[in-house]
C-alpha cells in the first residue's frame, strides 16, 4: 500500500465542504483559462464551460475510448454513435471549437501540457491516469502550468475504486503536495459513491522547522519599519536607525500610541496604507 502523508489542521484551515463537484466550482474564478485532463465523454467539460465561462478551455485526453469494446456495459460503437472518441467530443463542442474558446490536445497529457507556457492556466482539473505515477506526472506538470495563485482540482480523492478494487494514487499525491511542497486544501466536494473532488492551491505556510527563524525575522522587520515610519512622519529620532536593535519584538497591536488616540488628526492615504502594511507583517 502506498505510504500516505497525513494532513494536519494548517492544510485544511478555511477549507469548504460542498455537496457535489458542480456546486464546488463556485469557489473557482470565472472567465479564466482552464484545462481538463481526462475529458471522457465531455459531461464535466460541459459543466466547467457553463459554470466558469472560461476565456480558454483546453481539453487533454488520449481519445482512445472508442477502441474499447464495451463501456459501462454498452457497446462503444453505440456510445460514440459510430465515431471515434475525439470526433464525438469535437462534435459535442463544435460551437466552442469554431469560436476558439476550446482547444483539443490528443496524446499523453503530461507531454502535451508540457508544451504550454508556464503560468498559463488559472485552473487545471485532473481526471486522467489514476495510478500514483500517472497522477504525479500530471500534477507536477500542472503545478508549473498554473499561475502561482492558481488551482489544481483532482477528481476521485479516494484510495481506490471500491467497485472494481482498483488502487488510486490521488490521495498520496495530493497529500504529498500539501505536506511536502506548501499547498493547502481549498475545498472537498462530496460524491454519493465517495469519488470526491479536492481542490488545492499554493499557500505561504512555513514548515514548522522554520517557524522560529521566520517569526524572529518578521519581528525584527516590524521593529525596524516602525522606526522608519516615525521618522517619515517627523515624530522619531533619525539617529536611532543607526543604533543596534536590542529588541526584536514590537508592542501588541492593542496598545494605542498617541497618534492612534481619539484626538488624532485624520490620516492621509499614505499613512493609512503604511499602517495597513505594518499591521500585516
């Protein structure tokens, strides 16, 4: 069995639970660039197009399902109406293809997507090869191809198909991204058979081993910025900037300074923005 890293509270902080994957799309940006890896018959492609109204939709698939004799108990020739898999899909989305909104890429998804520009997509929906190696290949290339603040959505966030007893690699890959590479869960979308969707994005979470260092550095930065601010407003001693900093902490934000009291003058736009920056540090 694949070793699966365990998530903790920081990986799911603020995450949302949705009843189904269609409802969950409300958490994603509209009008952006989207890719779907593993489009099958195009059923969820239709949902993505309708719900997110992307400016660009790229469909990746091997497009070889027509080579299988039966699909879900039905002859594939009947399912695809005598057409090839790709022809069936392209006929379904003929209007989007003609308009240029939708593009089709046939072949290995990781190899095809590698040809796109880095940071091109806002959202990539991954529902391709479910083996651990296949999911990892798709996830690694997809992580390069989305914007830094983009989203990866994985279908079938479960350890395996309980109907066919086939093991899946989605859970190990998603958890590895969160635990080892600084990603976090945005939402989990339920499914009646528990073939759930999970959405992740990059976060600024710092590994625990670095917390002390970063906390100290930020504290020192806040202290220095406060001195700079007092000099900028003419209320500080310029010579103090040249003194060694003996304390790296700053007063709690609940403490009021004279300039923050009830009798203070109205702040300028520059003052207001500077204070927002200081408080966010």
